C-alpha cells in the first residue's frame, strides 16, 4: 500500500519532489531521482519523526479552538513548499517545487489522499 501512496502522489503532479508517509513510528521516504537540490535523507527522517508531528499538533490545537479545525499546513522553505497533513494512521508530508501552481497541486494532492482513503 505504501508504494501505491507515493506512486499515486508523484503521478498526481510533476511538481511533487518528495513524499513521506508516517504510520506510527514507521516512516517511509521517497523523492524524485532528478532533483536539483535534494535534502538530506537523515534530516528528512527526523523532520518526519519530530518536527512535522509537532507542527501538526500545534496547528490542530489552534484550529480546534475556534477556527473550524485544521485541513493541512503549508510551509514555504527556501527550496520548496512543504505540505503536511494528518492521516488516519499518522501523517503525510509532501515537498512541492517553488514554481508550482499551488491552486492546482494542493487540490490534486487532496483528491489523491481521499481516493487512497488516507484522510476523511
């Protein structure tokens, strides 16, 4: 199933650079082979284990106060955008090229995650 997840997300947009899926304490990372500036896989692993869960926890708590909840978080780093969303069993983290049309890419990601029954 995990292989299908990253394959389906890469197929949804050529602007997707990297896909990470966390299920419990297990993290699976995949990135496109032809990246100009890939990030370090060791730092990516720790980002998925510690940083992104903390970001999701904080944003979810804020969203549940009086904002109607949280759908996803989108961060603009120097070399890419990072889309982070809680899933049924953990979270998904997707790096997107900086020149991507986010109004197209994010709905494609959302649709793919729904089709894979990863989010409700």
